[in-house]
């Protein structure tokens, strides 16, 4: 009887998340500095076009790419956060804990800040290539750190040691960025800070040809890790006794999480708190630790929360859009604080 009630509750929760996601998708496409009626959006999707050419350009060049970016980025970060929390058995672990986001920041800093030290070349780079250059630099930095972490993962048997290495990589990257900022011009520092604030609005359709496939590969890959993640909940020793190849499973989790985190950070900047907060919301909602339930749940809720933050950032009345990191932090920080208060015995 209890099993049937639990199944009904899960189905109801998934149905509620599906409706929430659909509503937020519509709101993201409709709301902003320019309001576009729902009826116009449905006609435009059906291929009937719009009477207002400006609305059509906004939908095609801004609203739809931005909505897809927020949806996939939120799902990716939420899945990455869940996997890191399971792998390291740490409820406060997030997708950026391995230093991948810091590596992306270092790549951007080298382009935007270090060239500026040698005669203001960063201005030339930015004017010639713009966001493409910054995205490429972040991509190289993020995947550079990812490959280093994967190499070390094969050498280190202890997850705690790997976690410490990731944190140290983050500190080292931040230290180098700090030195570059100290010697850079104010204009270059401002450009770097703007990138650090994050945005879902920097990916055009041509960049989606890279962004979408990489994230879909990572999200599908996470579904193949469900069994390993569930066994790891029992502890590494017990999982090993059950026949799980710990080293191979850890490597698979790191590859998937690294791919998701590196891709999102490279194209959107370092997005805070989504990957940390969403897994806890889903665990509280579904009352389970089963990853066959949690991974689809965090995908949907992560996408929904990212879309909600994007709507808040673009509310009418604001000049342009608020920094997405400011919005995600304001929403995610209270969730993380509540987790700490509920788990006051974490250190015991």
C-alpha cells in the first residue's frame, strides 16, 4: 500500500514539474522589455509568422536561443551537482568543485586581462572576435582543467584527495587571475567581471551547434551512470564488494560532470548555486535517494529554476538584464543555508 502511495506521489510530482517547466518556457518567450502575446508566439511556432516584424526578430534572434540556453544549462548544472554530491558524499559539493569553472575563468582572464598588460591588445581581441574569443578561451581553460583532473583521477585512489586537488586548482587559478587583475587596466577588469556575472544571452544559433550536442551527450551519459551512483551511496567498500569497478565508475562520473560543467561555463560564464541547490530540492520533494528518480527530476527542476531566474533577470523595468549570477545566488543561497541548518552534524 505504501509503495503505491509513493509511486502516485512521484507521478504527481513529475506532472507538477512538467507543468511548471511548460509555464516557465512560455513566460521566457513572452516576457521581457518587450511583451509578446501568447497567441502571437503560438502562431509564430506554427509557421504562420507575425504581423509585427520586430516581434519576429526578437523571437528568432533573442528569446528562443536564450530560452534553450537557460533550459539546457540549468539541467546540466543540476545533474552535475547531484553526481558530485553522490561521488564525494558531500551535500555541499557542486559541479564547480573540481576547479573546472576556475579553469574557464583563467582562460578568459588570459585573453581579456593578460593581453591588456602588453599594450591593450585585449581591446583588439574583443573587437575582432567578441564573445566567440571569450567563449573559446573559457572552453580551453575549462577542458584543460578537466583533462588534468581526469589524469589525476587515475593516479589517486581516494576521492577526498581528488577533491582537495580540485579545490587547490581553483585557488591557484583564482590567484593567477588576481595577479592579472592587479596589473590590468580598469576597462579590461570590467570586461572580465561582466563575464563572471554570467548570462544566458550570449549564445546565438551558430554556437548552439556546439552547445546543444555537447550537453545532450552529457545528459544522456548521466542516465547510464544511474546504477553506479546508486551503488556508491552504500560506500566505496561495500560498492566494491558488490562488484562495482570504483575507478571506472569515478572516471565516468567525472567525464560526464566535467563535460556538462565545462560547456555551460564556457558559453554562459560561471553560474552559481543551481547545481548545488537543485539536488536538495528534488531530494526533499521526492523523498528518495534513488538516482533513477533523481536524475530526471533534477533535469526538469534545474531547467525550470534556470528559466525562472532568467525571467526575473529580464523583468520589465530593468535596463537590459540583471546579472544571472546575482539572481541564482539570491535564490540558491537560502536553500544551501537551510541544508546546513538541517545537517548541523556534517562534521561529526
